[in-house]
């Protein structure tokens, strides 16, 4: 898969729109408050971090319970 204009029409379009400015985000007002968005992202990240810590603690507890209740049998070889 090539990047860029492949045929003559695409090359003409690239030349025509090469100097056009389309990122006029400074002129537009955002529909989402950036502070609220960052707050929501922070809440999500802290929730995920807490879930990871809980999962780790649960794994440690389950491992300890399984190790404590394990029964080992002696087997004689030969």
C-alpha cells in the first residue's frame, strides 16, 4: 500500500490543497469542557489502578489459601 498520490488526479488535488489551512480549532468553541474531560479521565485511571491493586491482593490471598490447604502425598520411586 503506497502513501501519497498515485494517479494524475490525486497529484493535482494534492497540489491544489497543499497550502490550505484546515486546522482552525482555535476559532471553534469546544463542546466538551477540557477540565471535566481531564477529571473523567483521571477518575477512570484511578478506578482502573484500584481494580488492579484489588486483583493483585485477591491473587495473593487465593495463592496463600491454596498453598495452606494443599495436600502433598509421598510417593516412593523404585
